[in-house]
C-alpha cells in the first residue's frame, strides 16, 4: 500500500541540511545517495582562459588572488570552489570578478586536491570538516579586511557553487562583518535559530530541476530565513543542478548568464561605495547612473553632459562628441600633453585595461604628472584617470583629474560611476 507523507514532514525531509558526523566530516548529497549525487556532475574538458591572478598563502591554504587592473577595489569577494576543487576554471571566475572591479580571493578547502573524476571529487568533499573549513574561511575574510594588509577591504562578500554554495552560507553565519553572500545551489540550513547570526544580505540561485536541492528545499530555506528575520533574494531557473558551475561539462549558458547578471547586480548593490541617482545626457540619449556619495554636481561647460566636484580640488566630467570624437589614441595623447607626460603609443593603447561603459569596453588610462586647471595655479602632483567609449554615432569621454591623492583615492568610485551608466 502506498502511503503519502504529510506535507510539512515531507518538506522537512527534503530540506535537510548537510549533516555532520562524529569526526566532523559533512554529508553533502542532500536528498540523494552518493551515486545519484555524483551523477549530477560532469567535468568539462575545455581549457580555462589564461589566468591573471597570483598564488597567496592564507590561513595555511594555498589560495588564488586576483586584483582589479586599475588597482583600486570596489570591495572584496571570497570565492569558494565547487566539488572538483580549486581548479583553473574557478580561478578564471575569480579573474572575472576582478575584471568587475573587486579584489577576489579563491580559497582551497581541499588542501591542494583538484579532482579530475567523480570518485576523487567525492573523496575530497567527504574529507572536509566543518570546524576546519570555517576557520579557513574566517582567515580569508581577515586577510581581505586586515587594516594593515595589502587589500584593506571595507566591504566583503562570498560566492560559491554547489559544495562552495553551502560554505558561502556557512561563512555568512559565522562572520557578522560579511556584507553579502551568493549561494549557488548549495546545501541549505533550514533552522531559523541557526540562521539568526547572519548580518549579510543573501542571494540564492537554484535550479527547479535540481534533484539534490529541489524547490521544496528552497521553499523551506526561504521560510526559515523569513522566520529568522533575514534578507534573502531568490532566483530560480528551469535548470538542473550545477547548471552554472565554472567547471561543469553541462554548463547551461543561457540560464548561467541570467544568474550571473543577477549576481553582478547583487554585488553592485551591496559592495559598491555609497551612491545616489543622477541623470544626464547627450543630444542622442538620456542617461542615468549612480553618482558616488560626496560627488557634488557642478555647472557643465559647453560640451559636457555632466560635471562633478570630487573631494576638494578634483573634477569629473562626462562629455559626448559626434562620431569617434577625433579617435581614442589622439585624445589620450591630448590628455598626456595636458598632464605633461610622454605621448601614448599604439602598443601602450593595446595594453590598457578595458572598462565596461554603455555597453562597450572602453580603454582606460591612468597617469600622474602636473597640470594647470583653467584659471587656477599649477598642480605639480596631479593624476588623471579617463576612459573613452566609442558608441554608435558618438563617443563618450569620462575624465577625473586633480591632485594625485584625491584622484587615486577615488578610482573605485570612478569605475563604479562609469559602469553604472545606462
């Protein structure tokens, strides 16, 4: 005779969090047995793109650190690998976060093991003990926020996929200074009392066709977060488990791209400097963006669409010119002349970092020299950061210039402002 479970009890079974054995090891397979859980994962045979970060040791771990090309970070993100381990695909995703302006640190909870088959991945995952993993994650957070360290992040987040998604949640529980956590279909905690220490905002990304963490488990997590009074944003897609894993051979490009857009927006909202809405425009379009807090609107000149005073003596302008505006390289050379620095070459232009501006990638220069503001006195210790975006029928110029200490201290805000323009 077939018996139907009462709904609350069925939900409780589906929503069981990762259990801990007597020796501290974790049970990761959710509602599935190990063989079924392993079958959800397939390692891609594609090579990862060339990496741009560096190896660092943190809390006894060999980690991977990637920094923004412009040198100033909008915040820091702890990246927690999926069940294959800290491989080059996860490191590439760490580089992607750095290209968005964050200092990203990928941790290694497997102690150097990088699996290439399901048995190896399962054994590595089984070996992880909760107390040791939490200790390593807290060490990573301390490394990024140490006021005497090389990063000194003021805002932090975590992100993880599958195995790493659970640890992103665990870090949010353990670290009250964490600002945001992204959980890609990780094993969930569904007891409200266990979730109460969370101070971070959470983004949960799940697949409706996930056999390991089905929608009922996600619903139980949502209810528990609500009961605990915590901030949770849920995004669910018609996709299977591991659909967005960096190393997945079953990578679902369409749904993964949608989830990544949500993730990027979530990080912008929670890690970027304090901002306020602003609007400006060219003859062709009206634009809106996020203006960093403390940037004061100024009267615009003949060609400027917007101008802001930054700090005591620096100025940021947004200008639109028709066509290519005279060309990117000639304008960068003009800025070199303004700063009294050698003219940029074609080779140097090709090596400049690219900043997303109005749907295109805009080369961005950063120079230090001296200049004389209109009607003012010469500033001998000055800096300029500027980008030129070639658009359809016009070009956008965004330039921040002033004393070097002010400009260099506002690069994160400048990049955030440029990225936000719509």
